[in-house]
C-alpha cells in the first residue's frame, strides 16, 4: 500500500495530492512501528512512532509553506481585528 501511495505522490498533479500522500505514508509507517512494538513487547518503539508522526506533521506544514503561494496571515471572515497586523496595546494590570 505504501508503494501505491508513493506512486500517487510522484504522479499527483497538485501540492495537496503530494501532501496527502506523504501524510498517508507517515501514518502507515507509524502503524507498522506500533505493531512491531506490540509484537515484540518493546514499548520504547512507541516514542519512535510518536516522534516520526510529529516530524511528518512538521514536514507537511513546511511543504504547505514553501510550495503554496500567498501570504500566511490569519484571515477570518466577519471578525475584524484578529489579523495580527495591529500593534499590541499594553495592558495595565
């Protein structure tokens, strides 16, 4: 299954196709690592699987940041003032 998903990542015409494929591969490898941990009874592999999933998540964010155009400001329709382009007002607590 991983090879089929890898083929989709290579062929995929858009960045989103490639991102989903990479996330699927990360999930499948993490499941394999967790199954190995369960089968061997060595639960140190759980930490390895957790770090692998976190690296896959950060890698996915990096792919989105680098390969998609546009600015990355928070824009919520209907909520003005949350864009982050204003100066902070010091609070007097």
